[in-house]
C-alpha cells in the first residue's frame, strides 16, 4: 500500500531540509591525522516543517489521512508544488524534460544516455538535476553533461537492476518515503493548527 497523504506536508511546507549524504566513518589519531572511509548508505532524508497557523478546517481531512498512514505506510512525495518548481527545476538546455532514456549497470555511479530531446548547444544536464529511473529511485547529477556527451555521473551507485530505463527529470520525480518522525499537532486560537516539530521522511528502499 502506498499513500499520497504525505504530499500535504510538502505542499504546506515552511522549510525543507534534505540530506542525501552517505555514512562516513572517521578516526583521529593522537597526532591529529584524520582517516575517513565512506560506508555507503546514501539514502534521501527530508526534514519538513509545516507552517503553523493553517486553519483546522483546511487540514482536518489531511491530518486524518496522515495519522492513518502514520510511520508504517510508504508514501509518494514530489517537489513540484505550485510556486516552488524552482527548487528542483531542470537546469539543462534540452527542449523538453521528456524523451530521456538511458542504460545503467547495477552498482555503477554512471548512466549512459540512449535518447534525449534535441539540443545543439549548452548542456543536457547540470549538476544538481534530478533523474528518476523508470519510476523507481531518484538520483542527482554530480557534474554538468555537455550537449554532445551521453555519460552522466550520479550521486550514488545504481540500485536498480542492470538494463534500459526511461528517465523522469526534474521536479516531476517522485520519491517513495516512510515517515520516521511524526510531530504532535495542537489547535490554538480556535481554528489554527501548530506542530511541535518537523516531519522526517526517509527514502523507502524496499
């Protein structure tokens, strides 16, 4: 079962903090030499604070759906809320964000484009662009991809099986997440809702 209830939190967000960094182990020796090792674990995490003061009558149904989903149901969220498309907008120069396709090898941190909308100058992708493989996991582009290049470096090893995928690009990407922190809500000033903390969503890799 997958819920759409979590999208309400994104739509009414006052602030969104994103962490997709991997797990790093560090040691510091007595002479202050630092040794670092990456342990992988590059999972998307979203800390989202919903704005206080929204009317109870506006949120009542959404709160019921959120509490029903709670912390045990996967949900889909996207970052294309009206007015905030700039947040994860496509930065390249292709004529469209549809029509991209590519081949991947599981475990590699690169993608080879096999199709892309026509572009004769500029960039197919720029660092920070979002790419989703076949409606599955979401990745970011690590470095700019020139119009005459088909090699795309991704922020983490490919989780999906080796093969060919159609690509979703930019704010249309959808994240499958599980809520791991659900703040309490309070009604104040008769018909307004406040929250005692942020919602936390972790990418669902199952």
